[in-house]
């Protein structure tokens, strides 16, 4: 899948003119890319459109006008665009009612997911099981980040099975959290398109 380039990023004035339409399009796009696994984990499968929107929003929010700083954002977010033969996702740890928790309670609730990056998350396609590869630097031994970035580097056999319609699901096998969710037809169709790019 083609990475986002600096030339594609609109300046603040031009982006404001198209922001609402772009926002609505990305919300619609994300609908089939979002998969909840149990009550606390949501996976959002990324592609270049979702990443482009995130970059534009970051540039807008931070009021970035310097090309070198915009390029830094492009470089950082391009890590979310899947490479050939893989799927990438942003993983959100969602704790209902966390806004009412004390800092200590919130930290404890999120920290129960420590170790998630150690062979606990899988994309299962038919008989093929692909462990998620987490991007480093988002968690420390004493603190788990509530947002994680990960990739599923599919083997040629797994990719072929996915494209041929083999039943597929996300599986989490963590000592303190076990859940799974089948990928619906709309999600599979969208992700198949990603794998063909």
C-alpha cells in the first residue's frame, strides 16, 4: 500500500474547506474497519486514507505550518500504513466508566493488559494463526499505554486463505483477558482490498 507523501497534506486553510466532507468519509470508512473483541479491546484496521486523515487532523490541531515538522508527522504516521502482505491496526483499550476513576484506579485498570504484546493477540484465518507484532515504545514495565499499534504479517498461505474467504477472527489469549471476534463480511471485504494493494 502506498505511503502518504508530504505533497498530499493540505495547508490549514485548504484543509478547513474540505475537512467536514473528509471527516464524514473517514467515519464511514472506519465503520467496516472497527472490530470489538470482548468488552475492552477495539481494533481499528488502518489504511492510507485513515492515516492521511490522522495526519491532517494532527497538523490542524497543532497548527503545524513548517514543512519539516509536517514531514515528521507524515513519517510517524506512515508506520501505520500496512506494508505489502500485512494488515495493521490501532488497538484501543477501553474501560467503561474510566473517566470517573482516580488516576490510580485508571492505571490499574489499563495495566491489567500488560503482556498483551507477548504472543497474546492473533489473527486466525482458517487453520493459519498469525501473532500480532506490536510497535515498541508504547508501554513500559510499570505502565501500559491504552493505545497500541500493531501489524499482522500474513504468510502467503494465510493471505491466500483470507482472500479466498476462509473464516477469520481476532483472538486474544491473555492471562487476564480472553476473547475473540469473527470478522464480518464487510470487514473481510475491506481488508481483502487492503491485501490486494
